[in-house]
C-alpha cells in the first residue's frame, strides 16, 4: 500500500494521532498534510524522536521487519512476536505502528506482508544500531568483589547459626532482621543479600524449620572447598545449572530459558576482552545486540534483554570476581575482565577444570595469624586473609561492627552466650583466639570470658506438656511405660513431654487401662492435634487489594469459589497433574510463565506470558488470577489447560499440540460436562 493512500483511509481521530506523533499541527489544511509529513519524515531528528516514543514491544516488532530487509510475511512476523507476547499485544502493536506510518500492509502475489515505510527504513536501521556514546574514564572508582561475596555468605550463615533470622508467615526473613544483616555485609545491597540467601537455600546450606532458618550438614562440604573452586561452583550453578555435579541440584532459576539463548555470546564476548581494559557496559551490550541484528537472528534478538544483561555484569559477574566494576556516582557504568575471570571463562568453556569438592588433607598450608585481640574485647581481622572456616567460627561468637579490608569484631556477654548456644564451647572460643591471633590474648579477656560462660545454663526454660499423676505407684508405672517419650521429670508426680507425642503417649497408656483427662486449650481429642487459631472476619477483597488493586473487576459473586482455588486443589479437567500447585509456586516466586491453554469459547489454542497472582489468607495461599504481559489484571478463567511441560519455571506447550488433536481427544468429555452443568442449573 502506498503510504499516502494510507492517510486517506485513516479516521479523523487516527489522523489526528498521526499528526501529533510527527509534530504536525492538527489544524493543518488537508491539502497540506502530505507535504508537511514528507518534510517531517525527511528530518532524522524527527524520525528518532518518533522512534523514542515507541514502547519496547513496538520497537521489537519494528526490528523484526527491519532485520528481514523491511518486508516480512504477516504470518511469519506474527508467529515470532507472539512467541514472546500474546496475540492481543500483537494487534495493539501493529495498530500503533500503522497509525504512526512506520509500518504498512503490503502484498507479494497472494501473500500479505508488513512493510516498513520505505522513506524511513535506512534511517530507522541506523537508529536501531546506534551505540551509546562513551564518556571519559574520569572520576571512576574501581571495585573488586570476588573475596567479599564469600565473606558475606559466611556472615549470613553465622546469623543463621546464632538463630538471629526470624521468618514471617510467608516464610521470608523479616524486614527488620534483613536490614540489620545488610548493615553487617561488606556490600550493603538488598539484591545482593537476596542473592546470597538464594545460594544458601539452593545449595542446601540452610533450610526452614518453623519460624527460622537452620544450618544443614551440607555446610561441612562447602567450607573446605577453596575460594576459587567455590566461585567456580557458583558460576556453573548460576549460568549453566549443576545437575552434572553430584550432591547439588539447581532449584532457584537465576538465568531463564530465554536469556540462556544469549548468555553464551555475552560470556564469550567478555572472555575475549583484554584483561584490565575498561569497557562501558551500555555500549558493550548494544554492540552485542547489533551483532544479532546483522546476523538476522530474530529469535535471539527479540529475547535480548538489555537491562537483564546489565544486571548480569554489574551483579553476578562483579560479585563472582569475574569482572571488576567501574563506579561513578554510586552506579556501575564500566567493567574490566580480571585474571581470574579470564581463566574461569576459558576453562569453563573447555571443560578442563571441575571444582574440587573435597579438601585435600595432604596439603596443609601454614596457619596465618590474621586477627589482633585488644583488651577492650575488639578483634581486628584481615578479611582477605582469613579462610572461610575460621571466618564462620569467628562470626559465631563475635559480632561484626564494620566489614572492610580490615574488619572489626566485638565480643560481648551476649555474643558469647549465642556462640555457646550454637554449640561453640568456651574452650573452642579460647583455642580459636590463640590459634589465629597475632598477639597474646589479654588476660582480662580470658578471665571475663570464663566468667560469662560460667553463668550459662544456670537458669533453664522448657516448652512442653505436663502429665500430673496424683498417685505414686501409678506415676512409677506410667514413667516406666513412656520413658522413651519423657523429656524431663520435674517433680515426683510431674512429667514433661512434647506436644506432638501426646497421641502416642495416650495410645500406650490406654492399652494398659490408663486414661488421660486432657486440660489443654485448643486441643481437639477427636483429631488428636492442636488446632491452628484461625483469623476472624477475614475480608478476602481487602486482602487482595492490599497486594494489587483491581483483582476482582468483573467477577460475579457466585464465581468467587471458582477463582479462589486453594493450593493442592485439582480440577477434574486439568490435563497435567498439579498444574494449580505449579502456578501457585510461580506466584510465590513472582516468576512470569509462558502458559499454553485451549480457549473453549473460541476453540483456539492460545499462548500468553503471564504472572500468576496469589494471595495468602489465614496462612493458605490461593491462586486468584494473572497479570498479563500487557499489565492487564484478569481473573483466572482458563477452563482447560493444555497438556504442558515445565522447564525453568516456564510452562511450555508440546510441539505436536494442535487444536484439532486436542478437541478430538478431550472435546467430547468437555461438551458432556457442559451439558450436565446446563441441565443441573
């Protein structure tokens, strides 16, 4: 279609939008509109201004056409685009581009096409490939993070060991504890803290127990690993998974499937950089994206997320010590490859070096004296010299005051008590100080430590259930029969047991003709369990609105039960087991998923990227809807979810799935169920 003929087909409102986009006065006489637009389209500054008004999705679709030389079959362009977005998004995008006169409809023979405006094509390509200008490397502060990541991980684990991190009802570290811990880290950054927490969870170093994290024995496997080998382990885990390394299983997804398409070219480009040479992040990433553009690699290009790869460099690669960061005004704007990064990236690709999982006991390095103890109970530590095991032990009985190249720790009566409670005895504390201190431990410190420790255990507190037996012979008989469940004999007629052992104790005694009269608030004798206290007057709508406004728009009152699906509830028409559970899991992790489903009203297959939305009410999570890629809140009205598989937290439709085969296999059952619904109503 001729571009100027297209103008005549626009409605009055659309034409007004077109003129506004190009900066033409909307009162311009009709006979002058075309000449005014030609003038505007001949100016590169105007073209770039129009380009900059486009959304990311509109730019991506325009890029698909430009990569193809400016013309592409409508169906092919649509298929590439809706792999990432929905069909509805595609319609909105093409409408905007056509009204802006950037894209026109064309035809080749009988095949419909999309054509980039010929007057703009070459200039648009130049704009697409424009590399950000590089400023001078002045006033840039270089930061090296490699050793600091492991130090901060150890500090985090020591907080867990001392039971100082409480979890909320959502099983998340409380904001207060999180802020307190971040203040103790070398790099005080919330996303870095969450990164460390994820590593600890996913490597099995910690697990949830009640309302707190606890350490696991996996820490005994991690601590002996050399620092560089542990960094290699983390690198493999983050970027390529660890299924090949025995003992570890990747759980949390750092790099999604779509980003894995491009992560290798990013790492290869960094690997080939000169060690120590400063490179601007934005220009580096843009050049990589331009490479895909020149190679006409549509699939990788459309999934090339600039912000994501900025995060990869300024977070993951910096924290792992693969690159050093150049900071200006607190923001990382450049990077340089380190010697360690060069070696790691090269060896990883060759597959020549595996992490050393177990400590080689034949190699015994000379013990370094890396701390200095003062009479006022302060300890100065050389952070880059201390090994992980020593650092972990130190954090168990001392509180870090300042994290730096030379870190400052403080010992108090409280820290000593927490150390002893976590299993680190006073003798071990004194032995540790003597082993690592470059000076003699001041005598006043040793005396005070012994005085503090002597008071530990003088007063004890217990939690349990008491059995009161007002008969001495009966008490002796009961004590003998349930001795395996007795936690403590408090008085000659008072026995303490744990709450969870009541059913077993009761069963044993009743078999011997002894019956317990239970006087415990909240105990249900029929269920033999302690009932959870439920919240009263729960307003579901208020709970939902507190997360995001607009969830219930359009919902009918009688549909409420359908849309609030409890975790674990499976509908009979779900073709994949546990689909509700998986969507709820995605809502917990705040992950977007690629969802393929069959629309039974239109009888068509649809694919859409969505963010499942859940709400927690009375400690139970409900799946209530989804937030689409277009940020449109919708109730979960998917009648039947197609046969899907899950990979990297994305729900994928099998290649052989078609509407025809689905309807042939499942349509009759669905039709019958609908008829029954109609008859029953």
